C-alpha cells in the first residue's frame, strides 16, 4: 500500500439498487484503496452481496457510478471488467477438469500457452496433483481453492469474494482465512470480501465496512470498529456490548460526566458519537472483557477515576479461559462481564453483591435515539 | 392382468441397524417382480415369437414352419434398402429440425420465460391431448394444394427452391418428402423439447455468471458452458425423436406418396396387407439392429456417459 498506484482502487459513487419498491442498497459512497483487503460485513439481506455484484457487473446499479482506478466501468458488462469473483459455493464448471476450470479465463482472453501459468497457480493453492480431476471429485476446501485460483490467474485489478468460506466447516474456515490472507499479501491485489461472520471479517480485513439495511453503518480498521463503535448496530453486531441508558450531566475538560441511575459515569468526549448537550440522552457502552469485577466487601480497593456500577451476580458460566457473568444492576439489567480465569475469587457466585469497574477510556457513547437491540442475536432471530 | 395379482407381499418396516434378515434382502427382487413379468410377457415373448417367425417359411394356406431360412433377411434388405435409407434420412432430418426448433424454445423456457414458464410448457404439451392421427390429418389440411400456407410459400418462391432441391414437386407440398419430414418434426418436437428443458433447467445460473466474470462473451458462454452442460438433454432428445421417427409410418402414410414410403410403411403392409409375416418380422429386426448400432455409435461419439 506504499505505492501510489491507484489503478486497483474501487470507487463507488452514489451507487444504489432498488428492486421494485424494495431498496437493497441506499446511495452509497465507498473507496477501497489499491492493495487493501476490504470486508463488507453484515447480516443476510443487508445489501452487501448486491454491492459486490454491482462491482462485478452482475447487477446493474439503479443509480450511481462504479470506478475501477480512473475508469468508469458502470456500463461495462462483466466480461469486459478487469475484476474476478470467487462465488458463493464456487460455481466451478462441472464438465471441465480442474486444469480447464483454472485456464478458462486465460483461454477466453486468447492466451495461447496456458500450461505453465495454470500449473504455477495450482501449485500456489497446493492443488498441482489434482489438475485432471473433475470438481465433484474434490473436497469443499479444495473446490474453494480452485475457485480462488480460477479467479486469481487472470491477475484482476480487484478480486471479489462472495461469502467464499460459508460452505466450509469451522476448522477449515479458520485455515482458509489465513490462507486467503497469505495469498492476498503475496499477490498484492485488492480483495473485496463479503461475509456475515464478524470474526472472519476482523481476522482477514484491513478495513471493514459494516452494512445494515442497505447502508454502511461504520467503516474502519477492525480494532477501531470494535473499540469505538458509533452505532448500536455495530456495537452489538461486532462482539457484545453493554449499553447503559444515561443522561449528560456536566462536561469536565475532555470528559463528559453522565448520570445513570444514582451513579455517575465518565466518558471521553472524543469517544461519544451522540450530542452532548446537558440533559441529553446517551447510551453508554462498554465491552464485557473491559470490566473488572470485585466483591462488594472489597469495593474500597478500587482505584479512583474508574467508572463503577453495583449489582448482583445473576448467572456465572465457566468456559475455560474465562468466566462469563451476568450481573443485574439497578442501572441496567443483564450486564455481561467476562473475567479471565487468572485468580478466581470463590465469593463470586450467583447471588453475591459485586462492584463492576472499568476505565473511562474504554467507554463509548452512542446516540440514545437508536434501537438499543439493533444487531443483537435476539433481534436477528 | 392376472400377472399383477402376484404382487409382492407388503413390505415390512425394515429394521434399521439389525443385520438384514433373508426376507429383507429379497425385498428388492420382490418389488422388481411385477415389472419383470410385464417385460417378459409383453416384450420378451413377442420378440422371441417374431424372431422365430422371421426364419419360418411356408404360406398362409399350408401354415408356417421354422426352417432357419435366414435368406429372408437378405432378401428383405436387398429389396427394401431404399426405404431403409429413406427412413434414416427422413428421421435424421426431422431430428435435426427438432433440435434447431426445440433448443431455442427450451432455452427460452428454462432461462427467460419467468412467470410464463408454465404456460409455455403447457403449450408444448397441449398437442398431446389430441390424437396423433388427428394432429397428422390436420397437417394434411394445412399442406393441402391451394391452402394459404402453400400459396404463401409459392408466392415467396420458396417452393421453387425446395423443388430444385427435390423435396417438393412443382407447386405441391402434400405427398412430398418435405411434407413427411414436416409431419415427423411436428409430431416429435415435444420429445425433443422436454429433455432439453430438463437438462437446461438443471444448470446452475451462477455458472453463466462465472463464465461472464471470466471474460466469456454471451455466445462463448453458450458454446463453452451452457451447450456442453445440456448434452445429456441433446442426446436423450435426439434419441427420443430419432428412434420413433425412424419406425413411424403414419406421417409417410398420410402426408406422403408411394415415393416417400418409409420402412415402417413397408412393415405395416407386409404384416397387414400382403400377410408375408416372415419378411415383415425380418424387416422389423433389421430396423431394430440398425437403430441399436446407430444409437450406440452416437452415444460413444457424444461421450455423455460421464455427464449424465
């Protein structure tokens, strides 16, 4: 990404797609820089695949323009775009063997001697031995690699991946995530990856765009999205968040002090995406693993300057590396807290009175006008 | 149907994990029994009977006797080879025409028809609700001398071309090879369209997208992906058209003349009018073997075994 070459940039400008009265993608502006690994993340039906298909040319945008580098490709049919796709469930040609599947794109562009290139590409994806087999003779993971090889051999400016790992089992999926990341680093091509798996998006991509209901909710590096979500959807869809309803009380320097129940919580103002007028409602968010848990008897040991909430343990589940607690507090029911199992306090059992505390720097503030449950599993179900 | 009363005993619910009992192992064969009996009585026995007839000599008055007179085959072939050749030619032309007409239609139904799909399918099958004979007689009216269709063909000078090719005679269409091939094409077209449609419809639409994505223009996508994948349909469609068309005699009878007699007509008249049973049986066997050989060669050549 150090080069200034921008021929592999993907630029979407005001692009949208409607089917009858249903809007799959609202007008969207997006730039994917050359050489980056970009993930479009969202639940099914959020418009991520439609966006990808518009880049590929398989779907015609209702409005807007698609640029590849400086070239406007909006009106170009797929076979004229320097873009290749790895399809969901691969779409390998069942009547051709692996070699011919991989050679397909080269042959269509009139490349005469394909043998060397195809063999090199099959070696890259470790399928040199399988060249003369038919797709149905390969396992899911192997078919997946053929699909990647078939697309990559054409040296596209952009490689589009539509849920490429969706059909694989968990272990293989983890392995292929690393594999794809390795290939991307090796070939340096822009990858645009569509997935509904937040872990997959965060593991692989440099930049993640979280989509919901045809709009990009937030775009950024995985850690930035996770640490500082700007909407309740992102906060709940990427991992788990505790969201506490609070009211702006005062501003103290760079911090905002909020009233929640009887207590006060502090939040750095640059981590708040909501209006901070006094009396305004804000959802205060904190990730479960950022919270420390002490028994109410030891409350005096908590350092000053930390946000604290009192409550009662409603449930505790031991899952090996950590213990997951559900805490009922007068301020907020069912707060989730993950505690690493380093030194376990035997008193922390259901029914015990506890104090939760965390650093204000790990707190984020969201606009309270949103649906507090957006993006949670309960909502999706 | 006394044969069917010997139906197998009702199938006991098979135990899943226990080692199969003897009776359980025999169940598939019991289930096969009605079909096998049916084939034995209505296919194998008549075949054997006809085979024996074909090597008999004698006359109606004195009765027939098996004398292993294989010369009947040679005589039948040397006398009726033009009709054999004509049958292959007409059936082959009709098959090619069916493929040319049927493929675009099947393609349309499979990929483009959308909500019209069922309606078009019904229209394809609708002619079957009328008798084969009636449909063919209708063509007799359509192609009759002085009918609007023939008039139009004449005005457009198409008949001049077809007459020059020798498939029509003057300003007549009826009683010419063209009429017979048209009749065959019409009558067997659905047998082409249905298998083609089935195999086209099975093709995953994403394969077309994948081909387009890999720089194949629409026509190349058709040549390299759609058509090869529809080969099972092409093969079964052409077989379902060619085999019955080669043995057909109704079309040649109603739409043709004595110059367009096909082997089916010869067999029919040998059996029912001339009453020369050995020759008729021999001709039937020659036709059967000829078709078998052609079909085997065809399937070998089209190499579809591993596609189906």
